[in-house]
């Protein structure tokens, strides 16, 4: 009987360790941020560490923002000080305001907050795609509260078992004993104020490189992508949560390829939801990865010009200029 009890206790401890260990790895800067060669790990660790920023415009959103809006170009062309707080779609799906809450706690409140998302991100129903919910879970564990973590696993208790397996598999494939990748990624995001070039070779560990991800053709053909209705209640809650005297919240839907047959449906679905009418860009401005929102460097320049033009009426309505001194980003512990 004693042997059976010892075996049972041992198995329970083993199961507990299997659940606790991934949590400890994810929470550890030394193990997770600095030694992961996954771009999104570097991105959220960097952006959740920003402090002493005084940007007048802060963009919050998914990967269409991360690879689509270049604050440095806005500064050069229009002398506007902006910051790109783009995260993965999974992180934004979990909580559109989690990173913004952290930013506002450690930086000056901006004059404009722009929720910039692809048309398929903040919709009423999302397929339970592994990398989407896992990204959200990792961000919740690293940067959220205990209640945030409970929310992830309450949505589907099977994730308690699935997440350790995903973290272990990813760690084996993408762990590096060197910190060179983190230092390189940190420098890129610091230089570009949060933007990243999806096609730039990510030395010393190449994650995405020219030729690996083809672009769409000029006159591409594609099937219409099903479009679930946007989650109006979620978007309006975001507006109400961050709208303050002196801070205006705008919702901006990212451009899609000109050859996308879903475009008329996107415009119709977001009428009265977004502040902009969604626009298009030529096919070669987009990466041919199935998502239809990730832009090349050329596409990012065009999308940045589009959003800058969209913002001009809001900037002109302010009593003073929307310019702030661009300060080098710091990190908070």
C-alpha cells in the first residue's frame, strides 16, 4: 500500500512539474527572451519593457501593424513622433489593451491611440488555431495578471496540457545559447521604433529571408476569404477604455491587396466600426503567406503614407502641433 501511495505522489509531482516548468521558462527573461530565436518573443519582451517614451501617436495592433507602419518614415515626412506597438495576432486577440496598459503605466500618455488591425483579427468568431492561442497564453503568462492566465485556460482547459508540449517543442527547435539574436532584434526595434522588416535577414539566426516568402503578383488571383463580422462590442470597449480628455482613440483597418475579392465585403463590414475606409495596395506590396496583410518594405512605406494622410484631419483639429521629442527607449524591470 505504501508503494502505491508513493507512486501516486510521484506521478502527481511529475505532472505538477510538467505544468510549472513551462511557466517558469516563459517568465524568465534569461531563458525565454534572451535565448529564444522566435521574433515574437523578442518583440513582446522588448515592447513590454519600454519606458520614458513621449510619443504623440501610439499604434496598437497585430502583425499587420508590426510589419506595416514605420514611425521613422512618419517622423521624416511629417515630423510626427509615433511608436509601433504591434504584437502577434494571438496576443491582440487575447487582450487588445494589455500592452497599451503597460505602456501607459511607464510612458507619457499619447494624444492619439490608433488600434490598427487586419480585417480578420478582431472578429466575433476565431478558429482555435494553435499558434494564435499559444501566443496569447505566453503573453498573458509573461506580462499579464493571474486572472489573465486563468482566462486563457478557462477558455479551454486542454491548454493546460497542450501549452507545456508547445513550449518544449519550440524550445528545442529555437533555443540558442547565445544572446546575439536578442541583441540584434532589440537594436532593430529600437532603431525603427517598433517596426520590423518581415523580409530582412535576421542575423545571426535567419528566421525570414528574401526568397523564402514570395510576394503576390501584380494582377494576382485569389479566392474570397470568409469574413466573420467584426466584434463591435470589443472594439467599442477598447475605445471607451482609453479615450480621455487630450487622448483620442481611432480604429484603423489595415490595407489588403487590390486583387483581393474580399475587399468589398471588408469595406461593408467595417462601415461604422472603423474610423477609416479600408484601402488597398498593389499585390507586390504583400507577402504571399495566406494572411494577406503582411507587407514588404515597399508596402510598409505605402501603408505608412496612407495612415499618415488619414491622421492629418485629426492632427489639424488639435489646438497645438502633435510633435513630441523622440527619446531613445529605455527598459523597465
